[in-house]
C-alpha cells in the first residue's frame, strides 16, 4: 500500500481541510489523513465565530453548519456589568456553528477540489531523506504503510506530534495552557441575540462563555489557566458554579459535555522545516486571549497549501522556499497574537474589582469604536492607576 503524493496533509480539521483544498486547487496531488473514523468528532470547541471571519475566508454562511445567528457579543464583569461589543445597524455580529458539520463541510470542499481523503488513518512517524521531511509512516485498519510526499503539512492540532517528530520546539509552560470544559444545555432562558463572555475569578486567568444555539439551547463553558488550578477537576466546580449563578441557566439540562486543553501561548518560533509546514493549533496559532483557533487554522491552512503547491511546481521544498509561508502568516497574525498574549498576561494579574472598574468605565463612556488604543486612552484619562496591569501594551 506504499504510495507517493505531492502534498500530504496530516489532520482533517479546519486547517488541514483548507490546506488540502488550496494545494489541490493548484494542481498538487494531495492526500488528507484523519486518524478518527469520523471527521469533526469529538467536538472540542465553543463553536462561536464572528461573521467577519467567514467573510475573510470566503465562506458563505450555510444551514449546513450554522446553528444560530448572533446580533453581537457582550463582555460581562464580575459584578454583572455588561459591555456590548457589537450592536446597531452596522454590526456584523456572529454565528454559532455546528462544529462537526462545519468540519465535514470543509473536508467535502477539499475533496471536491481534488484532494483524496483517508479516515481511520494515523501518522505514526515521519520519513526523512537527507535531513528533509519526505512523508509519513501511517497506520490504517491494522496495516502499516509509507506515504512519501514532496511536502508534508502538519495540521494535527493542539496535541501535535508532527512538529515534535520534526525536531521543532513545541514545549509549553503551565501558564500558557488552559483547562476547558463546556456543557450544552437545553431548556434554558436568556437573551439569545448575544454571545456572552464572563471575566474574573469565576474563570481564573481565563473567561467563561455562553453561546446560544437556539431559543432554549446554549453552549456554556469556561477556560481556566492551568497555573491557577490545583487539579483539573476544579474546572468542573467553576463551571457548575457559573451555571448556578446565571439567570435562566440553572434550570437547564446537560445533553453534552466537552472537555479538553488549549494553548494560550505565543506562536512557535519556527513553523517550518525542510519539507514541512505546521498550521493552526499545531503551530500554536490559537488566539491566546480568546482560545479561538478556527480562523487562524483556516487562514494558515490556505497559506500552507498554496506555498506547498508552489514548492511542488518549483521542485524545491527547502526551508528557504517554504519560509514564505511563515512570512505570510506572521504579516497577517503575529501583531494581533502578541497583543492578545499581553492582555492574557494582564488578566492573570488583576483582581475582580479592577475588572469591574474597567468594564464600568468603558461601558459608561460609550466609545464609538472599541479599539485597544481607544480603551487604553480612556483609562489613562479617567483611571490612570489601572494601567499598571497593562504596561506591556502601552
């Protein structure tokens, strides 16, 4: 069963499917591997996305994967003060996805573009030629075989092994990890027009969320910084307390429970090696403030697929050529990720009362645009003492 392709993509999440589609559309013989028997499961995602994300990706919203449309979002302080982030006729709002259906939709797009898909197929190691990654050893239904490739794209998620096998530094510090838990609740009540984000000690070092999937169905979850936990079992205690304190949620019934970890770090210093590109969560391209990774995975997957196809056409998969991928994603994402990492670090240092003051001040000011610069300028004018926690952003 040994075989050879132009581009091998390991992992059929959003990043992998976007990579496979982009490479196949440019004429590269592309193979997309997924270790699970079904794409999109288990769901490990809050499932909320901004409309602008889909627009940037060129994805029209579809009933195939959209569960609910949101008018906007709100940040809620520990004392219950809401700050509406998106509202009015110019708001783009967001969507809550059926993430499993979304992932399958993207995989179908890749297949229609010409990529071949194999499920229940795990990469168990990398192949090398003269120091260059040249494919992967794979297992499918008890059979082991080699797939040789001119370029390999690692899209195997937060727990990526591909980068580690390639010798890239993927170590994470405890403070750069979050423990996440989410319930899907039915029979709940509340304002389903908004996605809500809760800050403060109810989710230490992270935040909690409520994303509505219908009039009486919502995803309620939180992420707690691992440095703030004595053990991961505490995460459930925090979530149960949150559900109990939100009006309309305590009466709900749990129909699904999702747990997992997420990195809240800066990106990897290197996401490229000879013959190899890492995309999305595998390259630590998760937003360190929100823990969101769908947009970044899709964007970097597309960039990687395009660069991989160019490398195949040029007959050159050297690190110097593939470096164009890293230049591209850094130009689009690095500044925002670095800024959000500093905000995440600040949230580890500030207490509930400080958060209350910040949210109240910004909510009362009714700023026409909630940019970082505008918010910091407002705090400097009204509460300069609060800026100490954000000194890295000034």
